[in-house]
């Protein structure tokens, strides 16, 4: 195996600044590639390792892409380093709990196809997630080879957000996929999201050479579906890292206000001219947004999508009071029973 450097694994000053010089040798940094129930797989400059978790770290607290310090003798995680960013989504379980999807990601490759899958409302959700997570969004439109006019999709995509990067590809063609190289080059990490069937596995295969089940294979398998169940970090031909995110088919807005505000910044500007400061943009007189719709300057669909995302996000985001209340409720008793040793 060719020698790997920390930089090639995605290391940066952000992580280096968190440790003493000695720590790099004593407790070698490792980047998590797979999270299992009680252990993780990780990449180090000396190769792939399997690490157990100490009692104070639960596997649910770690994400693919996270950096940890390891004890190479005990094959154990010693500490998790502070991440640059994290993709997480609200789980169906009650309460305001989140599931970690991936950490320390440079680009979110939002995949859709040049066909009926193209859905502005869904794409705006992924964009809001990327922006709120401080991750660069890149819109990847697949199946250009099957579309009558792929450029219409490109234009519609570019209209979702000023300066949005839109890459139109045939995911089955390696030369076409090479357009994605800037986001999966040496030391960089990208994550794939999108609905089922849009070509995520095909992109993964094309960029990494690692075969993961595509729908074509699934259909010919009478035994059942090969689903990509685990998220994992895979090395790309370009020298970077790619993470598939099978759990992200649907996406509920939660703590995504920042992203929603960026995507609908033009509507926020317009709303500042509404006659009433608490205008709901429904039937109020002097509503600047309704005025723009009437003049044909604004698509009503966009207003409705904005209002829906805002409402959903507010309903799923804890207020500061709720956060404090939950912290109080989960505080341990004064003298906790001593922790059991294994
Ligand atoms: N012609 C063509 N087929 C594609 C393209 N991208 C994906 N496919 C096909 O679409 C099907 C679904 O792709 P898959 O990668 O499994 O989608 P996933 O569910 O997002 O992982 C497979 O049969 C792929 O071969 C593309 O750009 N062009
Ligand atoms: Mg797939
Ligand atoms: Zn208004």
C-alpha cells in the first residue's frame, strides 16, 4: 500500500491545533471510516485499524469522517477531536435527537437526475442542510445522456441559489465524472446525498472503483435488495474521500434556519418592504411579496416552499428555554452510583 500522510487523510491545522506535539506520536490520529455498534474502523498513516471505544464515548457520538486519537497498543479510541462540521439529521424517534451522518466534510454532492426526480423543494432542503452545516453544496445532475435537453435542468438548478455549482454528468461515464475531481481530490472529503435511483452508487463506483450495489444489480437479484446500509469513507481515484449517505433519502428541517435564510434571501429582502412588519404574505394589504407575484416577478411556488420550510424548521428546532429544560432533566443525581467496570 502506498504511504499515506495525515494531510491526505484530510488532516488540517484545525485538528493539529487541538493537540500537543507529542500526542501525534503517542496517540496517533485516526480518521473514522466506519462506525459499528461498539467499535470503529479508521484510517491512519500506518494503515487501516479497528478501534474499541472507551466507556465515555458512545458510537452514536461518532460519525464517519471524525478524527480521533488512538491508543495503538490497546487498539482503543482515546479521545475524539473537535470537528470542523457535521452533517446530521433529525431521526424519526421522538424528541429533538439527531443522527450523525458524516463529519469534517468539504463538499456535499447533492445528486438529482435530469428527469422527473428533479424537485426544487427537495433540493432546497439539501441546500439548506449544507449551508447550515457550513459545507459547500455542489449540485450533481445525472442521466444527462438520457435527457432530451439537459440544459433546461442546469438552468433550473442554477436558479435555486446564486453562484450554485451545478455539474451535469453521465454517471456511467468516467470521463464525465471527472468533472467532480475538484471536490474529491487529495485530502478533500465529499459526501453524496439524494433520492434512491439518482445514481449515487454509480458515482461512488466511478470515482472510487469500489463496487457497491447499484439498482441494476438489485433488480436482477431474486434474493432481495442489496441496500447500501452503512456509511463509509472511501478513497477516490483522485486521492480524496467520498462518503455515501444511504440514510438521507428524506430530510426534515431542524436547526436549518441559517441555510433557509440564505436560499430565500431575496424573499427576506422583499418582505422588508411589506407594509406590516409581521406580514404573513397571505392576504395582507401592502404585501411586497404578493405584489411581486402579481407582477410576474416571483413564482408563487417559491413563496410557498419558503413558508413551508420555515414552519417545519421552527417546529423542529428547540428554543433556548427547551434546551435548558432538557439539560436540567438529564443532569445526573448529586452522587451517582459508581460506574461498573467491565
Ligand atoms: N444512463 C444513465 N444511467 C444512470 C446514470 N446514473 C445512474 N444511472 C443508472 O440508474 C440506476 C440507479 O443508479 P444507482 O447508482 O443505483 O442509484 P442510487 O440509488 O442513487 O445509488 C442504475 O441502473 C444506474 O446504472 C446516468 O448518468 N446515466
Ligand atoms: Mg445506492
Ligand atoms: Zn408580505
